[in-house]
């Protein structure tokens, strides 16, 4: 009989909890945006059966350009400081910037969003 392994942790849940002290977090942009807001979405990555290495897009929405960039930098520093910490019951082994912050115009009320991608790594829980 084949052993069924525990699933890998959900990186979105981990980052939602990690970034919640910085600003409100979500996985889908709500119809009405109230800045500051951080959206977290897994966009790719791979695993080797032991370690999951997701790539995650983090979009920061501020009231204006300056606020969006400041929020993005706060997120970057929190994510890069996260290795060897436990978040949402998950030990983060590795975190690095995959794509540095870039500005994406938002036509809604001239708000600006800044998006970055990060690669993280963590192992599946032992059963």
C-alpha cells in the first residue's frame, strides 16, 4: 500500500498571517478597495517531494504612489526576515525576492499598486 503524505502548507495562508500586522490582507481584491491592502496569490513554483518552493505575488495598494511603495517595502522586509520562523504553524525555511517591486497603475481613483514576487520554501508536516 502506498503511503499517503500530508499536503504541503498553503503558502497563501502563511503569508496572510505573516503580513496581517502590516496591513489588511486578502487573496482576492474586494469590489471596494480600502487602502492599505495587501493581496497574496500563489503564481507558481515547484516541489521536490520534500520541500515546496512556491512563487507568490504580493500586491500592495496604498492611497497614493508613495504609500504603495512604502507598504511594498515593509512587506519585502517582513518576508525576507521570515526564514527560521514559524507562521501559521509552518516553519519557513527560505525566502527571497523573485521579482523586485514594480508599479502597476490602477485606474480606480488614481490609486497605485506595487507588485513583487517572492520565492519561499517549507517542508510538508510530518504525520
